[in-house]
């Protein structure tokens, strides 16, 4: 019996029995083996609510396409199976992929589906070794880890289910995208060895060539390129360029025939005039630096969905003038991101230069702190920054001293395409809401009309770091980084921070600190409804309750209400056990108030006391005009007397709000009626 998660699966056993029963005997064993290999990694969860007849149909459909795949061209089917057309059905759209086995297939296909906004419900893939006879029929197969079989080809099959797509155009778009991605993978894999040969040839030319700069700079370049060639960089494209003088300018001309990998996709390339680059870009392109290290404008569709890394190795003549460039694009391997910065070629030299330029003595606390910051700093930032930029930002981070403060550190792209922004936020303040606000703030501040990319990093530090990339049309505009940083800090301030500021402004720093320390647990529901500035009044009321152990109140009309509105609110402040609504509602009704809402808030202090704020939303009955400022004190005095039992709780109390009478006048009416 077939196993799923190590346990026997009845449904897979039934599929196998259907295959033996219905498939012609000459191929039944192969189809059964194919099904076993296909479903060997399926989970029990994925088998829920499936039936053997549809799984049998799906297996035969994929087998048919697989058996007919006799050349190197990929086969991709995207369809909505139905019983009438296919003999089986699925509630999802099905994708069948049969392609020669290559690295990066699973990752790249997932990335393609995500890019299209599609959520896979099931992805099954099985890399297989195949033996075909002279008529191209499959006569033997095995898993790709089987070393006994002498395969004539190695192929991978995919069975994928995605959200149901209704139109033929949608199905065609998915197929077109997947075919394009498989083409990119094929170019990358097939040209990998020629690209590696070109990289090794470039290393040899650099080693024997005469380069500007000192011996250490040349040694760093050779070490870095050699490290790349040692399986630390996934090569995806290569092209050679020549630098040529034109009238009043210099151009970078592509040697299209040299293109390998993904750069074969762009057969026609327009020469780039150096004058079109920014001043920093011209310096990088024509300066004495041996390497151009940056990101391309394109995101990788192979392996990882990130910007492709660009490594340009410049060619120099005997006078130190740039005469060309060997350009490689691809992705750094995992060691680039996981190894210590002090172990990575080129990066370790830059880290050392930054530390030596800092003015801090080796072995001191400050020196070690810089090393720690650089160890956790994004590697791309270290690689792409010059020493001056890197030193300035790292010193700024060090000088923050892990304070309760948001720091912003900006680097302009040398080629005028984006701003790299490092934002440090106290970890307890970091939220998704703050990150979204920061993205919007940076987008507006830098004048970007593209989505701001981000990567967040948490460590043992009290600061969380988020790296934002803000793409712009130009980085030449004057940017006030301190003003942006000020706005970031304002966005990071929470309700408690704003309350502390409001208390300090109204009560003085000493009293404000004491009150903040006391009232530390306002519930979130209270914070959502009450502005920090308004909470000062509530705290004053709570302080009076704390001192006198009495009932305090605030009768008011929200400032948002229009003239003539009869909507009013009442807050009752009480210590200890909460007041029951059944005690309050009849009193309010006798004052001519109809309660339409009530929100209770339990406020616990640092001293262990519990206070209650009951917030009533009410409508004043009747049509008589009233001024809240006229009746506010009258109502509060009368309600307090009713609560204390010094005034009758009867319908005459509605005259206070309805006619503006005082409580003594209402009392006279009550006595008169009793007489």
C-alpha cells in the first residue's frame, strides 16, 4: 500500500488498483510507478476531499503528456479539467509542466505564479531519470537519485493546482509566463560553464594586467573574483563592452556577439553615452576603481525574486585609462549573506578601512561596536558604498547609542536610480502600521511613484532595522534628511508618548512623569477612542476620585457636533467595583436623556488600584434649544445630588436640561406636587 507521511494511504492504493485495472497491461506497471514517484511527497492534508477517480484521471493526463515529451522543448498545459472534456474534474485550474531537469525550476515556477498573483493549492514535482527505446517510448524510469539506471534523459514533471481561472486569456497568459521563465532558466543553466570560463579568463587577464591603484587594491580584486568563481555567485548573464571616444563624449558599446545567459535576450543594445550618467556614475565608470558593483534595473525571474547583482570588471590600457568592461550579472550565494563580514573578500578590506578611519583605537569598546554594526549591516550596502559614505552612516548609527529614537541614514545610488534608506526604530515601537507609514513617508519625501521595497532585520539590539529602497527618476534633488527623520519620529510616537508630552506641557515635567508612571495601563479600547490631549481631563478626574473616593463626572458635547445637535456624552469616574448600569440608566432617563451607547474602561494604576470610566453616549429628548455650556454645571451638580440621595430621582429632573432650572427649583416643584 502507498505511504503518506509514513502511513498507509487507502486512496493512493485505490488509484494504483485503478491503473492496473484500466491501463493496458504493457504500460500499467510504468504508469503505476509514475504515480508512486509523483505522489511520494504528497501530504495527508492535500489528500483531504479528493477521490481516486479524479486522481486517476490527473495521473493519466500527466503521464500522457510526459510520455509524448520526446525533445528538449518544454511542454506546459494550463486548463480547467472537466468530466466531459477530460474524463476527470478539479475545482482548481491545473498546470502540467514537463521539462528537462535543471536547477532552479521549483523556485522559479513558484516565483512566476506569485508574480501573477496566483496562490498554488498544490505543487507536486518529481525529477526523473528516463530510458527510452529507439522509438522514443519510455521503457524504464527511476527517481533522479537512483544511480543504477543508465538514463537517456533526465526530466522533471510538475502537477500544480491554482485558483480557478475562468477566461482562456488568463490561461494563455499563465502558459506564456511559465514558458518565458523556463527559457530564462535554460539560458542560465546551458551557458553556466561558458560564463564561468569567461570569469576565469577575466581573472587571468586581471592577474597579468597592469591596473591603477596599489598592490593591495589589485590583490583585493583578484581575491574577490576568485571567490565568486568558487561557487559563491550564481552566474546568469555575461557581456563584454568597449569604451570608445566619440565627438565630445565617450560611449560604452556592447559587443552583442559576446552575450551569454540572460543577456542573450537583448540582442539589440543601444550604446550608452557617459555624459548621460550622474557625476558619481561617471566617476565609477571611468575612475581608477577596478570593479563596478551595483544592482541591475531588473528583478531576477530565476531562483530568487530580487534585483540582479551587477559585477563589472573594468579593462585598462597601460596608461590607466578605462578601455572596456567585462559585465557579469547573477545572484550572490548564501555564504555572501551568512559568513562573517571579516571573512568575505573586498568586504573585509572595506570594513577595515572604515574602522581605521573612525579614529577609534583597536580593541576599544567603540571599535568593537563599529565591527558589530558592520557585521550585521546589509552586505549589498557595504559593497556598493564608498568608504566615506559607509563611515558616515556607521558612525551615525553608533552615536545613536541605542536610544529611544528613530534614525534615518540615506545613500544615493551612484547611477542616479534610487535612494537606499536605513531606518532604525526601537524594537518595541516597530509595527506593520509604522512600516507602512514609513514607506509612504519616504515615497512622498523622495518623490517616488513606485512601490518602496523593504527588508526588516531583528537582532539582540534594542533597535529594529529596516532597509528601504526608494526608486526615483533622479537623485539630484536636495533632500533634507533631518526633516524626514523628524517626521519618522513623529510617526513612531504612540498614544502614550503623546500623552506624556501633553502632560508635560500642562503639568510640568516632574508632575507629568509621576502621572505617567501611575497611569500606565490605559486599555487599547480607550486609546482608540480618546485623544491623548483629552485624556488629561480624565486623569485630573481620576486624581480627584483617588483623593476623595467620590464619584466624578464630565458632561459635555463633542466638538465635532454641529449646532443644534442633541447628542451629548457623560463620563462617570469611579474607584473600586464598577457601577451597575441598572443603577444609572433610570437616573439618566429622568433627566430626559436617552442612552444609545456605553463604553466601560478599567484603568489600573501602578499602585494596584482600579478605576472605572463609564462613557455614555446619549440623546437629549425634546426640541427645546439648549447650550451645553449653560446646563453643564447645572446637570453635574444635580446628578451628584441624586447619586448621593440628596435630591429626588424623578421626572422633574428633566427640567434642568429642558428648561435650565437649578436643582433647588426642581426640588420646589417636587414638594409642591407632593403637597
